[in-house]
């Protein structure tokens, strides 16, 4: 039977607290190898985020908070105020590792929020306690997203997703995949289509790995096949994740999400965003204020699967923004741990976050 135990066996935790370190799945090795990486010091957390060994909004938030835990754990002096200042300095450093996903700053700020300056020992214990909570609650929220999202899915449906907003992008269970896993556990007969997601191939490397391991019927297409798929009736619903959602519902997600939403609108296909409420940034009004990360052009000009062999002429120019903003009017609804909200009515959950 495909229940939570089954999924837990098939999909290891992406981020886990062990006694003196944080254990993550090294996503750069997938799908070829399932390799775990021990983060022992806070710079390990920063480098894992920068090098994309961990990626995905909730997962980098969890590793960012883990960086604070690690910085605290290895702190050797006894002055509580100095300890507090040290943690604030590390927090700034961690937040800079990647600019778009609001969850990174959220994780780091949440673990330090209103931390009382008592003694170093007590503060360390409090930080560990908070870290455990962040990890547990993150999974709990994703399970809730699964329950709400599953109500939208009927047996026989084909769901398309973009990038990896799966278990690997989260602490576990994922956000866009949560309704899919829940539908699987309910015995619904569903098919999943995966955009390969250039240039990092999070769809064909990572989401496909999750679908393969859990036994979900999946098919990979290139990103630009979406017009064909939708115009031929091959997609019933789209569910994507999010890295940063503005108060008005405008959503930053992996590059290619915006054209996908436009195409879904053209073909009247429901387009849902699934994300934990920590991804909503009530401090900004619209998506125009979201900082979009640009990465090295080598990710386009070279083949990331084959040791960065060139695939373009030497001297070619490239431009590699890795997120785009989908305007809220193209989003049918946003699925959070609180339920399914109209994308322009997020203020209804503001008071609950
Ligand atoms: O660059 P990444 O892989 O960290 O990008 C983030 C994402 O995985 C996606 O945009 C995803 O759809 C949302 S993360 C839950």
C-alpha cells in the first residue's frame, strides 16, 4: 500500500538534524547517485547553498537555519552578548548566499527571532530546539498542502509541473508534489508531466528521480513543448512551486513558469502555485520588487551533464536569469498549509502567519 511509510522509505529526508551536524542529500549527484553530505560548520551550509548541492526554496531555508545552528554549536566563548552579535553577523552572510527565495532569509530570521540573551549554553539549547521545530513544522505544512491540493485532483488527470518543487526542494514531501503524493496515497490514477527545466534540469534530473522512486507514472518533455501539450489536450492541470510570493500574489518561480502560466491561461487550464506561507513576503506589494538571481552563462553555453563541455561557439554571449515573475491574474489559486486562496486574496492568511 502506498502510504506515508512507503513514501518515507522511497524518499529520504532532504535536510535532517543529526546530533552535531546537518545531513543533506547532495542534489548535484542525482539522479545517478544518492549521496549524503554532512554539514559540520556554518561555511559548509553556505557553500552547499551556493553550489546548489541543496536548492529549492524550503530546503535552502532549512539549511540556512541549519547554518545558524552549526555556527552556534561550534562557538567556544562564554559571553552571551558577543555570541548574539556573532550569530547576527553569520545570519547576514548566510542570507546573501542566494537572493531570490525568501525562505532562506525566513529560516535564518526565524531561528534567531527575539532570541533572549541569557547564557551561551541556554541560547545554544534554544537554537537547537527551534531548529528541530522548523524542520518538523516544515514537513507538517507540506503534508497539509498535500491534503488541500489533493481535493483539486480527480482520478484520470494529467498534472504538469515545472522545475523541482518536490521533496528535494523541501525538507520532505515537497510543495507542488505534495498534492500528487497525496493523490497517490488515495489510490487515484494520475499521470505527471515534467518540464525538463533548462538549464539545471531540475525537472528531468530531480522531479523525475522522485517520481521514479515512488512509482508515479511520469513523462518528461522539453520546456518549449508546453504549447504542443496544452493545445493537444495533454494537460489537465498545472501545479508549480514558488520561491517568493508578493502580497498581491505575483509569484517568482523557476524561469519558464511565466510562459507556462500564459499558455495555461490561453487553454483555460487551471494553474496552481503550491507553497508554504513562509514563501509569501507581505513586506512587498508586487512581484516587481523581487530580486531575480542571475547565474553564470556557462550553465547555458556548456553542457552541465557532461563536465561543462562547450555547446556554443566560443565567444557566444548569454543571459541567465533563473527565475521569472508570474502575475497573480494568471494564477488560479495558491495552495498553502492554510488552504487554497485566490491569488489576489492572500491578505486573508496574513493574520495567521
Ligand atoms: O534554483 P533552484 O533550483 O533553487 O530553484 C528553486 C526551485 O526549485 C523552483 O523554482 C521551484 O519550483 C520552487 S522551490 C519549492
